[in-house]
């Protein structure tokens, strides 16, 4: 398989362009219509909307229920909150509450995460709010390969899929296959094999966990890094198998801990009797502090977890048993 | 084009069907066979029927929490509607939706919606799909004066107007948002005046005169099909029932206001009109029509009662499509 190196942001663009070429029922709704896309697909399929997220999110639902396969880009996840009625009351429930009589194939893209001094409103990672709803699939890629493959799966899926894309990773380079491929929704990935402790990390923190694993290796601690890649459905089998092997669990997430993805992963992994019996230490969450994200860099860095806090978390579970 | 005598009879039949269906739904709700909540459309039948009479079978509509009338006017099967209210497997939504979520996508009925204003952007999306497909289909959004004050109204009409989408927005202005008077929530006398702000036509019509509604519906639908964009129609009407059928539910509306509108019931208005057209209609004919409708309603209840309840585990089905 021949490979080439592209950025995470580019990978998302390639997935969009290739799927739009592949399927004439796809079209794009966002407050911005990139000229390169308009040039290839025309204004009809690359639609510049008013700043009216509630309406254009609902328009996507209506078009999806009428034979199209819309792709919405909210830009930052922040902006989707004015469309919550359409996401929560409509998109997540419309297939179910009408008895499955119609499919609603649509993708909502948005960037998540902080670290760029954009302050509280524009530095959010609120995916756990959507995990709590039934009826939405959620992807959270951490590499260019996963971004392209997962976004293609999202666009091809016959359900509403929310694609959360890490703003810190937009420039990250990585290899992708030249030919068409997809990454299945609901399948986690072992980003590094290890035997002493499992770090389940999300998005940007996958890379921080890999850096932490390098450090710990020097101390003779073998760290396994697991990337769930999709938050709904969660690949509980792979995560449990990893923890059964290592006996220790650290979960790293850029969001706050309260009722977050890390909390759900901890519960899902350890409520399984076999996995629980294999635990040598209590699970440890390494998350952002539970505050809105501040602007000034030193404060912002203090709030977010990083490789050092992951290392501290690993040491804690190693020392605990 | 004015409605032919035959079409007028069809409209009368539909209006009376809506009324009889809802009278039965209300009774069976109060009797315990129908669960949750039931919102009756009784008194507003001329709006749904007059608008839908101007539509083709492949045109699409969306409704709100008060949706039985829109379903019936678009041609939904009474048996499957009643089965849905009864929570049975043969209901349109297999018992997952109930009164507030009846949908039949096969006839272009994109669903009753329990969120006030929630359907406006969805039907705008159906209009966009129609425009992109180029099949000359029209999308119609029914909503109330309450929804006209929600942000989704503004956002949807603005986009539909900007993109010249083939959508007809039908505001059924019954002067009450649940138990709050419209005059306390918007200052303008006519909600349709807002259309000017979007650069589209806004039309006020007597929503209890089905023939008048049909006339303006045809204009709006023709405009949409011609690619000239959306129209906002405001049907002035009134619900004869409280907001819900829940026993003891509040109804704060003044008695004189109710009496005014009860005297303007849309069904007798059309019956009188048919009678005045010499030789067109008689009380006996209306009685015979009503008897047939009552038999259909009885049959729908029998169908619903014969349909099994869904297995409890069916609650896990249809969360996701394959």
C-alpha cells in the first residue's frame, strides 16, 4: 500500500472532497464556502449559509430525510450550541421516534479543544454532552489517517454523525494511503503496545500519552496507549482487553472530568467483572480542571492536562499496585 | 382557480373526518386507551384541508404538536394513525411516537413535532432538497402563532427567501400559545406583516373559510413551483378546545372570545356554502357523509385494538439505521 504524508486538517478536506465526488447526493452547508470547493462543486453543493446554525442544521435534517446526504460544518463546536434543538430534539431522535421509517444520513463537523488562547467560549470539548443522547454517532480522530478514514465513514453512514476535530492537531502530519479507505466507526486502535499500564487517551492527548510512554519506558514502565477514536459507539471490548492485560488504567481527556468521556470510559471498562478482577490499582482520570478555559497562556496551560500530568497519573497507578 | 363542487365535498369530508377522529381520540384519551397527551385541532380544520387541497401527492408537509389534522389532510391512513395513538405495532411509528410524532414519509408527511418551531428548518431543508432535485415539489410548514416568535422562524424564512426555496409557511394564528395570549407576545396585529422583512409575500386569510384558504394556497404553491420562492400565509383561526385534552387542563380564554369563534365554525360555514349553491347539498347528504366517516373512525379503533402492543424489547430497535 503506497502512503503519503498530509496534515490532519488536509485529511479532513480530502475526505470531504472525495466523498462529494463519489456521491452526488452530498452537499455542504457552512457559514463559509471555501473558493476551492465552490470551484469544483459549484455554489449549489457548497452552500454559504447565513449565520443561522439552528436553521441550517435543521435544513440538513430535512434534506437528509428527503434523499440527500448533507455535510454541515459548524466550524467551532461552540457555534452548535445555538442549534441544540435541532441536534438534541430532532437529529438524535427523528429516526427512532418515527419508528425507523426514514433514514437521516448527515454529518456535522466541528473543531474542539483548547490551547490556542481563544478563551472560554472557543476552547470547548463538550462531546460527552452528546454521548448522553441516544441516536448520534460520535467520532474524535487523533491522526490524519483516522481523520480521513473516519470522516469518510461518517459521510457514508446512514445516521447523524458528529465529527469532533481537534483544533490543536490541524497541522499534525501523518501518513495516509493513496487509495480509498475507511476507518470503521466504533473500532478503537492501539496506538502503542505495552504491558504495565493502559492509557486511554482522546484526540490531542493520544500524542501526549505517546510522549509520556516514551518517558516512562526510560524508567522501565511499559505503557499501552489506546485511542477509542469513536465516542459513540465506544469499543468496550478492545479497551477491556487492554486493561485485562496491563491491570492498570489511566484515562486522558482534554475536557473536564465531571460526567465526561473519561468518566464513562472508566465505568464501562471497570464494571466488567473480568476487567475489574484484573485491576491492580484504582483507575485514574487525567483531565482538564473543571473550569471554563481562561485566556492568558500560563493559566490556560495550568488548566489543561499534558504529558507531564499523564506521567504523574501513570506513576500514581504504578505506585498504587 | 376556485374549488369545484366535487372538491368542496372532498374538503368537507376531510374536515369532518379530522373532527370525528379527534373527538374519538379525545374520548379514548380520557378513557385511558390513549396515553400521554392529545392536542386537538378541532376548529382549525379549514387551514390544513384548504392548504393540502392545493398540493400534489409528492409535495411534503411538516406539522407541530397539534398534528392530526395535517396528517389527515395530507392523506394519512386513519387506521395507522389511531394505532399509533393506541401505542400499537401497526401505528405509523410502531408505537414509538404517539399523538405528537405521527409521520408518514411515504405520503410526504414529515412528522408532527413536539418542539414549537422545531419543524420550520426541517421543512426548509425539504424545500432545499426539492429545489436541488428539480422535481418541482413544494414543501409546506404548518406552525402556530407561538412558533412565529421562535428564532427558528426568522432563521428559516430568511434562508428560504434568500435561496428562493419552494416552501409555503402556514401560520395557524389561533391567538393563544398554550395559555398565553398572542397579544402579550407580539405587538403587530398581523404576524404575516413580518414577510416584508424577508422580501416575500405575506398573506392574511380567514382560516375558517376553507375556500379562501384554498385560493391563497394555490397562489403560494404556484409561486413556489415557479421558482419565485416562499410565501408566508397567516390563517386566522381558533381552536375550539383547550391547549390539551388533559382533564382539568387550564383554559384561560374569555368566554365571549370562544363564543365568537364557535359561531364561526369552519364546518358549518362550508356546509352552508354548499347548500346555498342550489341543488349542491342537503342536510341528508351531510348526514350520510358523517355516517360514513363515523364508520371509518370505528374501523380505525377496531384496527388499533386488534393491533398488538410492541414487545418491551422493541424499545431497543430503530435507535440507528443500518
